[in-house]
C-alpha cells in the first residue's frame, strides 16, 4: 500500500487532503481518499466538511470457507460526505451536521445457495445536532439528536429476490439523548439522563416479514459524593421506570438496575 497527504493552513481556511492505494491479489486494488476543509467565520462560528472514502476487505472465512466462502468477493466500498457548522460562546456550544454515506458491493449472506456475495447498495443521509449549555457554573445541560433516512437495495428477506428497503435494520430514524447535571456542593453532583428512540425494524425470521420494534423512553440518574480528592462514592440508576424494551428482537435489554460503588485515587 502507498499513502500521501497534503495540508494547507491560513488564518481562516484550512484543508487536508490524503490518499491511499491498496493492492491485493485476492480482492483487487482499492484507492481511498480524504478531504477535510474548515473555514473560521469568526471567534464564535466555524464551517467544516469532509469527503472520505473507505473499503472493508472480506474476511478469510467469507472467502475460503469450504461451504459458504466465495473467492470472487470484492471489498465493500463506502463514500462519506459531511458538512456542518459549529458555534461556540461562553455559555453555549452547538454543532449541526448533515451527512451522507453510500456503501456499494456490500457483503451479505445468500440464503438461496448459502454463500457470501456482493450485492448490497446502501444510501444513508441524516442530520446530527449537539448542544452543550452551562447557564451557571453549577448547572449543565447536554443534548444530541440524530435523524437517519435510508435506502437499501438488497436481497428480499422473504422471497430472496431483488428488492428495496427504506429502513435500516435496528436503526431508529430518530434518536434523542439529554442530560441535566447540577453541582449542589463542591463535593456533591447529581444528574438525570433521558433517552428517546423511535420505532425500528428487525428481521422477523426465515422467510417472514420484518417486525416493528416499538419506540421507547428511558430515564437514568447518577449521584456522586467526593471525600477530599481520594474517595468518591456514587450511585448509578439505570432505566428508573423499569421500561421493557428491545434493541434486538427477542432479547430483553436492561431492566431497572442500580450500581453502587466507591472510587479510590491513591
């Protein structure tokens, strides 16, 4: 393999360009590159972006297994594009990003002849938003939101013919996380965290339609008490409402759970 990079820096504009060439006797030659420009508008706002490609080589099992292996497998290829704006003031920082990812020659398992093959083409775009807000020296609020929109061309999970899906398995379209923390005393800190996940699809079974995994909302809490700088006692409570939810069909996730402990710094 060979790698080359180029950087340019000025007072407001910075850019980095890199490329790599990989040559392999089994899955061929693959060239990847990255382009990362940023532009500083002023001390509070910055625009950034990136274009990057990548590849994932098939595993030895996927190539050489005597039953499922396929020696003609190509490497998975991806192209990722991001563009965003970042804001930073004394008490509030935000970050908004649009992203797009395209995967071609995805490696999948064929349930007709029970071999690995290149077929999947997947396009995903979405938005990410991050917030950090400290209205006072004692109060902090952090939050993030992700929206995902997907199109995937692959083998039908029912008929095994070519088809298209507009969802990603087990990936929610909407995901929101937020934490509120308060420093009651120099030695006492507490926080509450929430997580909201929208409906998702999961595989329903062999030659069965996909099933819907219901949305869920979770609450967690954390408290810590410091004794000087050497000891810290903490209580971490997860899923306070004891919500029954599934990230994978048929597998329960965590119930209401409490961890209590002490951290010692010597």
